């Protein structure tokens, strides 16, 4: 029970905390119309937070936010190479079914936790509040670093996909073009800068923009698959559903398929993005979980439609994998339409939706950075935690996200392998945060400890869903570190394991040196009424 933890040693800094939050309130208190509902205000009080961001997201806008950030069908198209190498068409189809089922359970668990504590801090707050007392502060701190770094890397991932797709189009239209990595880096900078513009000058209109982008996300899918349905020859159904590929030289098709899960995992991971917008959602404890699970459902359906379409219309796998564009889907579009104009138009839809995804990535990453900084979890926390008066956005954190993206994208100039490792770090960091968050709730359930009241509950199936989520996450987390081929060298090695261990080590050292003295574990601020915990679906479920 959360109220049992408020006597933690962090209480010793309560006076300084009160001063800090009074300062934030003075600098960024929002107009009454942006304060949200009475329940929102109650939740903020229970978590010890002050409303400094505008609550202007509703169900449709936050649904659009989650759907367009994850960009399931777009990511499947852009990352075809790895899953066709390890898994083939059968591996892609059945892998997507397994991953979608697994992540549906994961995000159901996260949705319930989000209804208990709808805060922009997300996982690091939940770990602090629900972990065993003796390890609350350290685990919360590590989780905060994992999510902060994971979302910063995610910006680079999506922006780089959009940028290199543009380069692939240039190759298609001009075979003499020399595919330079620094060109891709410049495109990443341009796309991210454009996204920063939306997250600053157009911040008030971001909910409306997300709703419009949702329309493009859905309509764009059909604008691509209809020409494929009409024009492309059909592959054999038995081959599509039963033939696996082991291009990585693994000991079995099953192992190869598990390694190829990286594509489908990337396409379905990250719906907790909307969690980090919690303090900008009206009636968050109810709206957030409904929108999150709806987004999982919408993107799962769209992704499956795209996968079935691709598997039946892609033609010879080996030939499209050898496409000079670097992207098999561009070759599929051209082989099907035999038209540069049609291929350019179809591919441009992806560039638009992936750029829109970058806009939402910046919003998510900056809110996570801001939230962790307001609890003094980062160097220069005061700078990151500042909310610009009148704008009511964490402008400094938004701009820092641009700087971090530029610096990480520069790595691409020197080494595409290093950049690939950074991309893999996004997946492993986020999955680590999921494992820690769900693990803490599961432990409380196993100990028959009370949980806070939630307006979106898993009810009597809560423990079973939590256990199934962990059973899915743990093995796919391990396989996320695997390279694409069994025989590795410095070019084919997945170096994300090195970066992951380095991140954990750096965060741990910084915690010992400075973090444990300055970091304010969110549980120190939580003050829940005992009667409130017993309401509704709360209690000992």
C-alpha cells in the first residue's frame, strides 16, 4: 500500500521539495480550463505534483498520438530486411501474431498501473511507489535513466528511417547517386528540427495535429495496399504461411524467427508513450488506459493487413533484399507499379507518417526528460525541469532532445554499426522498464498487498495477465541482443549489449556519487488516503 511507503528516508528532504514545487507553480501554473477534472486534481495531489502543463488532450487526440508514434505498419515496411533474413514470410506473420498477443498483455498491465498513478514520470514513478521499500530509490533511479535514454534514442531511430528512405528514393530515381551516410545525418537533423517546431510554436495545437495525423495514418495504409492488391501477382498461400527463412545461419528456423522478432517488436513496442503525456490528458486515469489499449488494437489490425498484403505481393524475396535502394519495400512498390511516379507517391506517404511519428517522439522524450529532472534525477536538473511561463511546455527539455538527436545522428557518419546499436538500445531500455514496473505490481499481488484505486482495472485476471506479460517479456528481451547472423564480426555484431551494460554502469556510478544524495524518489511525495485506496476496483486484487 502506497501510504505505507511515505515514511521512507526521502522524507528528510520534504521541506526543500515543497519549495521546489512552489517555484514550479509560480512559474508555470496553468489557466483553470487546463487543470483537468476534479479526479485529475485529486490524482495530482495524491502524487504530490503541481499542474504546470496544459491538459488539452482528449481520447481521440491521445489515440492518434500513440498510433502515429508507434507507426506499426510503417515500421514493418521499413524494417523488412531483418525479418525476411531471419524468419521469412511465415516468420513475419506468426511472429507478428505472437508479439502482438504478448504486448497486448504487457500494455494491459501498464494501462492498469497508469490508471493508478497517471503521471508523466511513468515507469520510474511506478517502480518507486510499488517496489519493495529497501530498493525503491535505486530501482526507480535506474528505471528513470533507462526510459530517458530509451526515448531519446527512439527519436533518432524514427528520424533516421525517414531520412534514409528519402535517400532510397533518390537512388531509385537517380542510379548515379552516391548513398552517403552524412546525407542521411543531415536529413535526420532537418526532420527533427521540423518536429521541434511543432512541439514549440504549435504546442497548443498538437492535439488537433495528432487527430489529423491519425487520419493520414489510416488512409495512407489503404493508399499503399490497394495498388498492391490490384496490380501485384500473388504468392502461393502455402509458401507464405509455412515457409521460414534462416538467412542468418542459426541452428534452427525457430531460433532464426525469434531473432527476427526485432522487426515486429519495434513495430509494437512503445505504447507507453501516451503515459508520458499523462499530465496533459483530461481525465487521465480513465482516458489514458482506454486510449492506450485502443491504439494497440488499431495498430495491430493495420499492421496485420499490411503484413498479409506484403507477404502475398512481394515476389521473389532474394531479389527484393538485393534492392539498390536499401529498402525492399521500395523495390516491391516499383516492381508492382512499374512507375517511378507511383512508387515515389506511395513512399512519400511513409516519409510523411514517419516524420509525424518524430513529432510525437520528441513530445514523449521531452516529457520523460522533464519529469525525471524535476525529481533531480539528471545532471543540470534545474535546467531540464524548467517550464516556460505562458507556453506551459518544458521548452528546455524539448530543445535538449534536438541536441541529443543531432549528436547521436553524427555517429552514423563514422559508423552505421554503432548507430544500429543505439537503435537496438531503444528496444532493450524500454523493455527493461516494462519488466521492472510490471514485476513490482506482480510482487505486490503475490504478497497480497493492497493496490491504489484505479478506474481501469484488470480485475480478477490481474495477476494472471501480469505473469503472462513477464513470461513474454523476459525471453524476447534476451533475443533483442542477438545479432542477425550466427557468425559475427565487428560489422555484424549487435553492440547494444555493450551500450546497455555501459548505461546501467554509468547510471549506477552516478547514483552512488550524486544521485542518492539529490534524487527525490517519487514515493516520498505520494500521499494517498487509505479510504481512497479501498474504493472501486482497488484493494487486494
